[in-house]
C-alpha cells in the first residue's frame, strides 16, 4: 500500500499533479500580493519606468475606530406599539435610518438594533468619515412631516374689535421700542435696560445676554450682527418673528473652520509608513501644488495623499475648532481665506496643502425684545387650513426638476396608487382655490389649482436654490420613522486615534509573527520554514479577501485576524508532530506525509469547526465591535485550513524522499533501526 501511495505521489504522473498544484499556489500568491500591495506595485512601475500593466488599487474599508467619524446611540420609544410588533417596528426604524444615511452618501454606515437587559430597544449608528457630529445628528434625526391642506370653508376671522386691539398693541410696542432705543442713544446701559424693558423672560435677568451665537445656530441673527459690528448696537428697532428687537454685539470670533488637505509624508515623520525621503516628499508636494485647483483638489487628495483613508474621504476633515490640529496646520488654515489653497505647510506628519472650504463665526450678542401681537396668536397658525387624506406616507418618489421657462429648480412629487387617487380628489374639489403644502408645520408652497390633476404627480415650488431643492428631495425620499427615537449618547472618534491604534496593532502583529516564525524554524527546522512560507501565503490571501469582499476593518477585526494567524500555525504544529511520529515508527516519508496529514485532520477539523460555530453565533447575535472580530476570525480560520492542508502539503511534496533521507536533520528526526 505504501508503494502504491508513493507511486501516486512521487512518480512522474503524480509529480505533474504536484507541480500543477504548486503553480496554482504561486499564481494565487502573486494575485493576492497585487491586490494587497497594488499601490506599492504601481509606485514601483512609475519610479523605475517599468513598462508593465498597472493594477487597480483597492483600498481597505476602514471602520469607525480606524477612519474616524461619529457614533450615535438612540433610544427607540415603542411604548405605543403592541408588544408583538415592537421588534418589527424598531427594525423598520433601523431601515429608514439606513436609507436616510445612504441618501446622503455616507460611506459604509453601520446601523444596528440592540436590546438592553431591561427590555429597551436601542439603535447604534456608526458613520465612518463623518467628523461633524452635528451634521450626522441632523441627517438622522430629521423626520420630515409632509402635509397637503385645503382651505377651510368655516375658517375663523378676526372681529373688528380684535383687529383694533392688535393694531393698538403693536403701536404701543413700537413706541416702547423707540423709547428704549432713545435711552441707549443717550448713553444708557444696555444690560440695565434689558432687565427693565425686555419681554424675553429667558434672557431678561441676564441683561439680555444670548451668549455666543454661531452662523450654524442662527444665520439670520449672525448676519444682523455682522452688519451692526462689534461694540455697537442696532440704531433702530429690528422686526423679528416675535416683535421688535434691539441687538448689541459684544464680540466676534472664528468658532471653527472646514477644510480638506493633501498630505505627503516622509521617512521619520510621525505615523508615516511611506519610503520617501524628506527631499522627495517636498518635491512631490511642490509638483502637486502646481496642478492643484479648487476643482481637482478632492481627486488629487484621493490619488496622491498619504493620509490613511484619503482614498475614501478625499482629504475631507469636516469642521474643526482650535486645539484639534497640529499647531502649524491650525495657524495656516485659520489664517487663510475661504475658497483658497494654502502654501505648503510642514507639520510633524509631513507636508500639507490645505483647501479651506468653510468658516463658522460666532458672535457674543445681547438683545432687548418688545413683543408684538399677530392674528395667528388669536386664530392659530393654520386656522385657515384643514388637513386632507394625503400625507407624506403616500409619497413614492421626490426629485429635483427645472422650470422650462426660467430654469428655476422645483421639487417634483410622485405618489403611490392610493396617494394619486387622494390628490386627484383634492384638486377636483379645489379648482380655482389654493392647496397648501406644509413641511414640518410650515407652508412651503401654496399653489392655486387650475384644473383637476390626474396621474399622481405634484410640484413644490418656491425660491429654492439647487442645493435647497436637492436637500428637500433627499429628506422627503428618506421617509418618516415608524417609532420616535431620542439621542442618548454621541461621540466623535478622531482618525488620528484610529491611526495610532492601527500602528500599535501592526507593531504587535509584526512582533508576534516574527516570534512565531522564529519558533517554528528553530523547533521544526526545514518543516518550520515551509510553514512560515505557507503562513505568508495565508496572510496575503487573507488581506486580499478583506479588500475584495470587502470586510470593514476595525481594531477588533484586526485582533481576529491576528488570532487566526496563531490558529494557522497551530494546524501546522499538529501536522508536523504527527508526521514525525510516523517517521519514528519507521514509515517512509511519503507514507508519513500522507498519514501525518490524514491523522491530524480530525483534530484540526473539530477545533476549527467549533471556532466557526462560535463565530457564527457572535455574528448573528452580538454588537458591531464583536461582529468585526468574528468576521475576520471565521475568514481566517477557513483560510488557515486551506493554508495548512493544501499549501504546506504542496511544498512538502516538491521534495523527493531521497533528498529528505540525505537531510534528515532538517526535519529533526533520526532513523531508528
């Protein structure tokens, strides 16, 4: 039987099979290497002018803890949902949030439902690459309420006495505001007058102090503050939504800036993994500077920047305040104008080009408010309108279109079958009358109906910019949440923290691999060397699959991968020990190889199978952090079995039994008589 087995493995026909298997392993290794290190391959072709075909660079998909971004945790209120439908309702909320995020183009979001020990439902949202957490909250939390209303036939109207009372009240309010204005012009103290006259109860006792107000908080108010100027107050009462308002501006400062950057790092720079010298890096950033424009900056950042994750973010840093970035970087970006590209800036990370895309100021403002009265306070804001059957739940699609006459943007609405019937009925009974379209309680369009409209389409017109029209269409397409959600926790993860973690993980992984490789070579000699080579093939194949799948890499995922490396070595140890036992028993090498692999297989299979089962349970029922660990571990285990059983055995079969007999010391056994 041993002779027959030897013939099948080592005679010419068997040798052909071995060489074909070896060729397959070589091709697989080269392909994996090109996928994993395609960027270095392409750089080498450019550097040495080698006329070979470049490969498409596939970036790793980085998770929140590595790329940076925002993490939000929401409580889902299911108190008004039947107990049997609660899980389904929360899953529906999860789907809507995910759809809403995808509409806004967030890269690889993670939206997951978790149930706490006390039975509450929570929704975890991770937005990799989103640095502005306020923007993230806005994108998720907006729940647009779209309503179609028609005029009430019994709408209440003001009596003559009510009209007179409102007019008299507002005249007195104007006189009072003018009186306060006069006192200020005469040198009166603003804070003292606010305490005496202001009708804003929240700020009255604080001398009218509103604190620092940014352009993001209230653009209309900050626009007025910009006109007034620091140290001044409005020279006449301003009309506000609540009445007459007198503003005083006590200070102005830049709160935060928004920017993108291109980084070229060099050897010796902090967290740099590139191989450029400082001189080469400077020459490269100079070359990029010559061709960088506002239009191509993002594309250049994706192509040239050495910042981790730049291929996905285009160098986008979002909004950030002082004290976040490196000192030289911060000094440059806060000093340059919006819409400009900086000169070359050097930090401990390398050379930067900075494109400043936005700036938010904040103003220290105080105000005095003298309230007026309006008809809405007496009749109600929507007293003349009543709800119809048609709402946002009937909306099928919203899109931006342009008026053919003046090319102004508007939002086109398409309803489902039920909504189309409702809209037809509404327009039929309101020919010659207005129908109001309300969004979040405000009338954004009040078109007049000229004729009955069939086909289930409507148009929202208004003084929209293209950006505003697109934003409205996105909000409407995102849909409404089936259950209320409330934000209970939020945090921003910086990319620098992620890069530091990656660096530490890679160092730990490299040290571990080197120690394992040394142990295998010292203890198992030539067999250990073959296992290390097989381990290299396993590593390249794993990383290539992580890119092509693609697997979202997190710190826990990297931990799973490193653990799977240990399991791959463990399989080789089982095989080698079995092989040596068979050799000590006096069996030929070919038989020992076959028996070693076949007898070690049940142990390898059973241990790996239990690990795979555990990973499946973790993927199905655990949180995102544990899922990342489980996904990379299960892929690693599957590939480790391929590496140990196929790759290592192929390498062993390349050598003849006669060669091994001459070099028995390489295997670590002595032939017994």
